[in-house]
């Protein structure tokens, strides 16, 4: 079981003192929201957190709320299914996500932690995540077919 990211890892150093600690999980929550929207969440959560997943998908609950309420503020590989783990390892865990998140949502802010946990911001990063996943998935399929040639 490997920890991918944790909100509490972000509370020190450059975390602005005037912000609530849950802002340290906004970037994780938006990614987790996308994971849920794309059915890349683990079987455990599909069973144990079914109602919450439906609320995230409908927009009644944010990914950040799901992170704190159902994952204790910690994002582990156990939150993901196999494809979710593979994509996360090649994208989120290599800091590509942080680069995209910063560029899309925090370029005019003093800190990534100032990004508002809103549906509008999620929709903006979702567009990038959708493109990154499609590109990753097409490369993965290409490698599979090249293997069988």
C-alpha cells in the first residue's frame, strides 16, 4: 500500500497561514473527483462508499469532501482500480498533474493552495485530465498492438 499524496503533507512550509487546512487537499480532491467521474475508483469504494460516489458524480459532494470524509485526507493507491493506478503512476506521481493544475488554476495566484474548491475550477482541470488520459490510453493501446505484431 503506497501513499500517493496526503493533505497533511502540504500544511507546512509554503502553506499560507491564512487558509484553512482543507485547502491542502483541494488539488487532491479535484483529481479524486475526476477518478470517480471516470470510474477509476477502487472496488472497495464502489461497495463501501457507493452513496458518496453518487454524490460526487452528481456534484452534490466535491472530491475534496470525499477525500476528507472517506479517505481521511490521504490519497492511497488502494483508492484506485488497476487502470487508475497505472494512469496515476504515470501522471500524478510524476508531478505532471501539479504542473497542469498550477498552470490552469493557479497561474494568477500566490499559491496553489488558494485555488477555490469550485465546480468551475474542477471543470477546467477536468478538461486537461480528459486530454491527458486519452493520450495516455492511446499510447498504452499502441504499445499493446505493437507487442502483438
